[in-house]
């Protein structure tokens, strides 16, 4: 029997907005607890495991009456440190990383309720205290670029306006965005919707990457990743642990692969997942190989900048509502902890950052609706 094609659910519905915001509150609460664990001698693996446990616990407590509602982890907790750009979330058999005083740790995670996804990422200096030199430059560049992006995520604006501003702010701090990184539109059960915003595209990427205009009732995961180095990610010998099912079709030959793929479909659907969520790690590692070789499953590779460089990341989820853009994830960042001789001199960039990121239209609030999130201005 053919599937009945349902109309796509968007944030034009109040219930959908509620689910996004609940998922956003959950990831913010979990992020806060994980930041507190980023202390010298802490295990990155244990922080990742703790984060995933919290995400499952928190999402299990909401919308209990919707029996068929799927909910849980939308992106497994990652703790990527210093020149590690992204996706470091080791399983027990892989090498751990022990945090050190002064490390820059990027925490990245996501949750979903009924397929409505909220993701977040934040960079913290391990051990706290003042941050100076290149660490301060890259932190400020990433933070201010994400604040500028928020102010450009408005209906009618184009994706390349965000690309260009992120590039300009990075340059003012002597940094570069990570080449080719994408920030995607979010849809129900889809972490990589059609429209996207590219960072620091190469000539070839600029030709291939489509221009797009933001529209009301869209949702975006705005991901800003900035480097003190040349901004090019490369794979090292760290094994991938996070994967996602694709829409490809192939008849798997190995029994272990078929069992693994069946569990992926039933347990995770189209959401990214971590191999640690499987009971038998050895079977999962065996089963994933054939699936990846035939593109049934795609890997989220662990990427690195050159040794000695630093990468900072800030990611937030934004709802483009008629009342304005609502940022539903992200924690405050204290710019005063960063001491650098560099500053933002471009008057246009400063004007953008000093503009309000609050709702741009005053409307009567519906019951249960919220004003657009207050955000600090980067004066």
C-alpha cells in the first residue's frame, strides 16, 4: 500500500513551535551541565556519554501522552578540543582525550521532539579565567560572527549575505572560517534540509552551492566554526563514530550489516546516531562498514586543523516567525574574558552587531507564544 503523503508540518503551527522550543530548552539545560564538567583532567568521552544520557532522560519526560511520538538525541554529544574541528565523540574502544587547563573545548549536541530538532554548540576555555592571544581572537571572531548571522537570518535576506559577513568578521581577528562547512535548514526528521549557508567556500564550492532566500516559517541551525589557521579541515586517524542513514537502497550481503541497518532504521530513523548507542560495539563496527561502502549510511568524519591551531564554534537554532527571528538555543558568552589587541573596526559590521536581534514587528501574542529571544548586543 502506498504511503499517504502528509502535508509538511512547519512552525506556522503553534504546537510545532512548542515542540521546537521544548527541545531547545532541553539542549540548553544539558549544555549548561556539560560546560560545568569541562575542567582540567576531565575525560572528553565521559562528558559525551553523560551528555547523551541527559538528552535521553530529558526528552523522555515530555509529550508522554503522544504514544507514537519519537523523541531523543538529534545529534550525539561531541567534545572537540583545540585543533579538532568537530565530531569527536569516542566509543569505549577508541582513544579518549583528557582536558587540560587552557584548552578550547567545543561542545556540540542536539535533541528532537517528534522530529523537530534543536541543536547547539558552545566553546569554553577549560579551567576558566582570562583568555588571551590567538585563543581570544578565535573565540571573539566565532562569537561575533554568530551574533551577526542571527541578525541576518530574516525573511528576504540571502544565504550568501551570512557567508560574507562571517568571512569579514573572521578576517578582522586574523582568522578564517572552516572551508565548506554548512549550516542547514531544519525540517521534521531532517537535520540537513534543502537550503543551507556555506562558510568560506572555495571557488568550486561557490559555483556549486545554490543561492537561497530565507522565508518566514523556516528553521535554521546556524553553525559558525572559525580557525586561527588556514581554515581547511582534514581527516586524521581518529575513527568516525557518528553516522546517519541516507535514502539510498541496496541489498546488504552480510548478516551483521543487515542486523545493524535494521536497528538503525527502527531506533534512529533518519537522525544521526553514535555507535555507542548499540549494545554490542563490535557488531556495530562490523555492520557499519558495508552500509557506508554502499552509501546506505554516511559518516560524520572527525576533522582537524593543523596541530597548534585553534578552532572555536558557536551554533544556535533559529525560528523565522512573523514576529521576528527567535533564537531558541545558545547560552550567553562573556566577551570580557577575552583580551586581545584586535577589534572590529568596520563601521558596517559594528552597526549590524549593535542592531537589535529582537522581533521586528509588534504583534498581539497568542497564548503560549513567546517574544523573540533577547540577545546581547555586541557593542
